[in-house]
């Protein structure tokens, strides 16, 4: 009897006799659709990519719908309602590979800032009739609910990284996605450091590249849209930022699109919470 490679729990095995054209699905949960639009914005490459895959589920682009199975499923958006939690579990069961795209799916998104506040109070402020809206107490990334095989970060995701992932998919190789700081992209582009030259607060040293250093190139500090890079020393950056800023101002800098990612969340909690929330700041013995 021929043995099969073991399948990681929570993942579906490849379909028997998988054809050269993988079945691709793209779905969304709590998000703005911007990352899905990045795929449509590929334009020149889109037709060539479409010729190599079967796009069986993509509500943004076609009325043709599919409940699976999928060889690769791209998921945009955070999980914010009980219904979405059920849906992502069902989709995971019919997907060989599941790829989260964008800050909402990978880190909870800007809506995860509500996680620091009382759920019922937030509902009462946002909705005239909160009883009509069934939501979870927290807006959380997809990986908190199901196994995730790969991530494309950003708000929105990088067209270049999406293109690299799709090409790797159809050619059967490992995608080359960098895990380096935005600072290195600034160096490559010849962008003068806004933190050193102008004293502008910038999360570039702890944020994964992918945006092409867009904000620093226009004289603005990095907002951390792509989330923390691996082993990001957020505590060191926060200490440096604290030299001429209040604790609340430092916490606010990390409270952006990827605020709920653990490295950024820790800095927000350590500096009083996000805007509108007050968490006691712990005293330190640092000189």
C-alpha cells in the first residue's frame, strides 16, 4: 500500500489527481476589501495568472460561487462575529492551504482596537440598535481560530509580494517573502531617515518591509501597517521614543493597523493603552 505524507491537523489534504490548474478561492470577513482589490490591480499579470489557475470563488470579481474544495484559499478580514467563526472553520476543512492576506486577517486590523474596551459599550456607541448586531467580544486574526499556512501582510498587501506568491504557487516553489525592517528599504531607496534627521516618530525599525518605505519616502514616519518583523525589539524602540514623548503618546504610535499583534500590543499595554483607554503604566527602574 502506498503511504501518504502526514497531514497537519486542521488542514485538508490535496485533492486526488490535483490538476495543473489549482482551484483558488478568495473570501473576506471583517475588512474593507482593499487587499482583494490588490489582486485586481495586478492588471497586466492578471490574465496570465488566471490562465494558470481555476478561480472558483471570488465575490469581488465574479458571480460564480463555490463552497470548495480549494487547493489554496486566500482569506481577507478579521473574525468578528460568531457566524464568521463558524464559516472560517468550515472553509479550513475544505482547503488544502489557507493564506491570510492583509492586516485584518493577520493581526486583527484597525477594528481590533476595540478589544481593549468593553464590548457592550462599544456596540452601544456604534450601533443605534446594538441588539440587532451579533458580534464577538474581540475582533481577532484568522490564526486565532484555524491553522494558517502562509501570510501576506500589509494594509493593503503588497502587489509585488502577492505576485511573488502566485508565481511560486503555479511553479511549485517556495515564495520568497522578506522578513526585514522597513529601515533597510529606506537605505535601498536612498530615503533619509525621518527619525534621525527630523525627529519624526517612526516604527520602521520594528516593522516588516513590503510597502517600499512609502511613508518615509514622503517625509512621514512608518505606521507599522505590515506588522512587527520577527524578533522585533519593540521595547528598545519604545524606550527611545519615550525620551521626548509621554507614555500615552508612545502607546498611541503602536495602536494602528496591527495593534493587536503581540509585540505591538505589549507596548500599548505598557504605555497606558490605546487612545481613549487608560491602563496604569508600570513603574520601571530604568535610569
